C-alpha cells in the first residue's frame, strides 16, 4: 500500500511538473498546447476523484486506468524530452 501511494504521488507530481515545463518552454508549440490541455484535464480528473487521498478505497481497475492514461501521456511527452 505504501508503494502504491508513492507511485501515485510521483505520477501526480510529474503531471504538474510536465505541464509547467510545457507552459514555460513550449507555449507556442501546437503539439505542446494539445498535450498541455490533456495534462490539465487529467490533473483535474485526478483532483475530482481525490486520487491522492482516496486511492485506498478505489478498486484496482480504476487505479490501473489512471496509471495507463499517465503512461500514454508520458509517451506523448517524449518528443519534448519530458
């Protein structure tokens, strides 16, 4: 459980940090703007779900879904070396 909490906290921090870098470094890049929108929507969904606080009561499938979406976003961020 502690390991899962660390993974989720890392994921949340990385989403926020990646969004900050895109905003700061690639504000005029259309691909970055699209990914930034996706990151913002994902971050808002995480906050609404309270993933950082409620992961203990979420089922494995819901948590897996968040992690899979995170990994998809990370794949798209590779073009920006993030």
